[in-house]
């Protein structure tokens, strides 16, 4: 199959341009994508200036009633989490010969980050908010082709040359609410000051310790967007979030969280929340949050899959698992393909944005 047999010259040019731009596009590192988590109690806005971390006695801390969908903190409480974050793009050609496929641009670009984090509750104030020290125990950071290649893994030997290696053992401190929000980043400056600006990947390392990235990483949106600490099974709440996909435009989704009740998992009692998403019905309220198709929308048909899941251990009050996964898919099919051809020439663009936080 020749390039010309892919279809009209116009279609061939469009899909090649899109595939090239898609594969080379910059995929940014994690950053806060909403204006802030919604607090479960409105009056918390009135106490922003109160001193965080006023220490309670063990008995007083235990007496804080936080419900099934609230975290429970104790002084000295420690938990280790595996954090995963991905923002990647794929280009795949189908229905073309091996010779043509070799000449066409395919492959993956984007970023994948994995961290092992240990949380240590240092103090609790009289609102149940915890001052938490978070230490980075392990890290891998991969930036795939299409950008400057980075392939760092703290588990491998000989990685000390990267500034990402300086992150190991660094500690930052946040004020965390029972509702899963990050009230403020108390101290990240000392950790950033320990990075060597003369090492490669300094900007990547510094960005992981920025206050917006820390807030995004530790905000449990499935909880923070819900005002009811004791929902009944089947109860729902919604968070609206905007996502951009470069030349393929942008989408705004209403993420619908549903409380499923208390379940037994791995011998423990877990409060379960599941998330599904639909295109936002509220995007017209703010024009920039609407669904914008992008310059090549007429050439491609799109579909999506967007799900999430959260469990909280009701016996310990610890977050057990939280993940959300969005996959957008666009397909452009040769308009001059034979209708009887079961595998017409086509190009498929895939974008994945997902994260997981698991104890």
C-alpha cells in the first residue's frame, strides 16, 4: 500500500500533520488543574489565619467525629504510599502495509512519574487538621520521545548525576484536612533549597516540590468535593474539571462520585466511592471550561473512558486507595476506503491522563 492509497491528498496531509504534532507535543508535568479543593465545612474559610498544628491529647484527637468519608489522624501516625502519575500520548496506524507503517510516525510521548512517599502526622489542631511531614523514599521519572528524554529511576545504580536524585530523603510539610484537602503547604522551601541547580533535570525536580504540585498530589478530590461526611449508599456529588489535548482541543467533564457503602476488602472494612464521568452540562457558565474541538475535529471521531475509585479504611481512618483514569481516543479513517474493506487505513490518537495513590 502506498502513501497515496491512504486516501485523498488532503486527508493524508492532515493526518500526517496531526500525527507529527501529536507525537512531538509538549506534555506538561503535573500541576494543579482546579482552583482548589472544596472544603467540607464552609466555616474553615474563616480560620485561615489560625495557627496550624495545635497539638491535642491522644484522647481529644480520638474524639473527633469525622464519619465514614473522612480521614482520621493520630499524632505519630505513619503510612507509606505508592504514587503514580501519567500524561502520555500515542499514535497508531492501522490497515497499512509494514512498509508504509515504517514510514509513518507512530509511538508514544509524554511523562510517567512514580514516587514512594511516607507520611508522618506531627500534630493535630482542634479542627482535626493534621500537620503532616511527607518524605520522598523512592522516585522514577520518565519523559518519553517527543521531548528531551529523561529516564531516571532511584532503584538503578549511577543515577546520582541527576537533580532528581537530590529529592530522595527530602521532606515537605502540609496541613491536611479530614476532608482530604490540603489547606496549605506549610514548608516546601527547605526541600527545594537542597536541590543542586547545576545538575541535569533541576527544573523537573524543583517542579515536583512546587506548592501547586504538592497540593495536587495530596488532594483527595473524591472526598474534598463532597460536603457530607456520612453519605448514604447511592448518594452522589459532582466535581467539574477541564482537560486540554493540544491540537485535538479540550473537554470539560462532570466527574460523578457515588458512595457505594462499607465493603469488606482484604479483611478490612472499607468505605467505597466510585467515579464515572460525562461531558459537562455546566461548561457554558464559563466559556474557557467548555468543550473546544480543536482545528482537526472534523477529521477524527472521538470517544472516551473516564473512571475512578477510592477506598478508606474505616477502622484506621487511613486512605487505602485512590485513582482516576481518563483515556481519550480519536480515529481518522481513509475517506476513500472501500466500504467492504474490514480494515481500512486509519490513524488512531490516544491520550491518557491518570494517577493512583495506594497504601
